[in-house]
């Protein structure tokens, strides 16, 4: 991969980013709709695709060069993801979230040297997989309310007990970012304190998995996991004990921006298919695309995706530069809100353009419609994005 600088973003894409897009298109061209349908149906693993992403340098885009990465940033990563998804790799952004964001970005930012040495090279080369255990039945968006407890034993060990749900890809993961309390809620001055990040082993017998029955196409299965006296040590702590929630923002903001890039990509893919169909499908002696009733919704969605993508790139650039964390968080929430809503709207327009054929899996747009709907709920619902923008961007009173 080519390298880029951290100068202010402009409206003309740099040569380096253009090269990244071209490489992403070349990777995507090797995997057709049948491949991704088999992946989402659980009939095959996306092994070949993932290895090509590694070979292209995409998995190590944000990893420092001393650990085998490309030493780039979120701008380059989101550019590659958006382009691959726009060229048919539906759901690929989820693979990048659970591995590159939860794994490589978190460890690059807060991991110990031993943790970086153990995991980063494997993550960059595509040999290791990762996941994150955060969400709980009683602590979805209300993270400080989580109940999973890593109780200190006084000898450098912690015993973890509790449960998590909606955990993506844990069945194939080699490592896990575990978020747990090390100090009970009633013993901290602020409810955001006393939470710690741990590096955990998903294959440990003290961790049990139960697959959830999910009605959307995705390359990653979803699970409920239970910890029963699972043991971790001080060597497994990522960052600073008790300050994990604050460190988690360095993971959550990139997670939202990567998801937003995927939403723009799937919207572009869906609209591209809608345009092709509208050109070819003839009714009453002319293509349906000649009618404004078909043209205008497509044009509206196209413009909304273009606007959303500008927010995605601005958010990514702000995170990369790192000198304004509050602004980075605000932009990440805005990008995620606008991109996921525009992306889902685009898939809906594509289904409508296809008419009855839109509900046939052969045309794939119904799969995109179902998959893109998730983005309005997770990671972080559209309502919570609006809450953050109102409170932190506009200074309105906290609403929750």
C-alpha cells in the first residue's frame, strides 16, 4: 500500500488513496455474489478474501510499521473498506470491525509490548482473528451498568463471572477484548470508573458460547457468552486498570467510522444495481429509468451517500490527527448516523426500483436491505448518535 500524509483533507482524492481504491476493486473483483451469499449463509468461511486483504496491506493499515503494519490511518482503512463493499463485498466491514478495530487498533493504542508482540503480526497477516465482549443484557448503550465482574484475587489474578450477548465472531476468534468491572459500581465515585479492558482467550473452557438466531445476512455469527470463574492476570490488562471505559473510546469511534464506511459502500452497491436494472428493464416501450418516479429517488439517495461519505472521511481524518478527541467523537457519531441511514435508504430505493424482482435473492438487493438495517441499531443506535450530537455538539442537557 502507498503511504499518505496527515495534511488537511481536500475534495480531490490523493494519488495514494486512488491507488488504495484500485487495489480494493481488484480484491473485490475476485469474489462474486455467489461467494458472499455462501459466506452469509454459513456455507463457507471468507478465508481467501481475508488473506487477499492481508496481502494488500489492508489489515495492517492502522498498525505501526515496527509491528509489521503500514503505519497509515483510518482514512486509508475506510477508503479500502468502502470501495470493497461498494464492489460487492457485502458485510466485509464487519470483518474489519471485529479484527482490525477491536484487535489491531485497540492493541496498537493501549496494548503492552508483550501483547503487541503476541498479536499484532498475526492480525496484520490474517493468521489471527479477534472479537470484543462488551454488550450485556442490562448494559447495552448503558456501558457503565455492566455486571460482568473481574474480581481481583490479591495475587495478580482476576476471576471473571458474568455474561455478554450479541458478540460477533467469537466462534472463530483467537483473542478477545473483554470489558469487565474490576471495582463494583457502588464503590466508585463516578459510574464510568472501575471498568478494565482485558485480553482474553475465547477457547478457554470457562467460557461457554450459545449461538443466537439472527435474521440478517452477515459474515459473522452472533453469540451469547458466559464466564464462569474465567481467570485472567495483570499481564492480560490492556491499558490502565479501572480506566477502561475512557480507553474504549479509542476503539468505539473507529468502530463507528468503519461501520459508516461500510454503510456508504453497501448503499453505492445497491444504487449501482438499481441504475443498471432501471436502464435494462423496459415497460410500456421504454426503460423504467426514463421515468422521474424512478430517477428521483435514486438521485436523492446518491446525493445523500455522497454527503455521508464526506462526513466519514472528515471523521476518519480527525481521529488520525488526534488533537481534538471531543470533535472526533462528535464527527464519528454524525458520520455513523448519516451513513447508516443513507445506506439503508439506498438499499430500500434499490428494492423498490427492482419491483417484485427486488425480493428475489438472485438480485441480492433484498439481502443488502436486511443487512443495512442493522446499522441503524448497532454499533450504537441512531437515537444514541443523536443524543451524543445534541449533548456534546450543541450543548443541550443530557437526555438519558
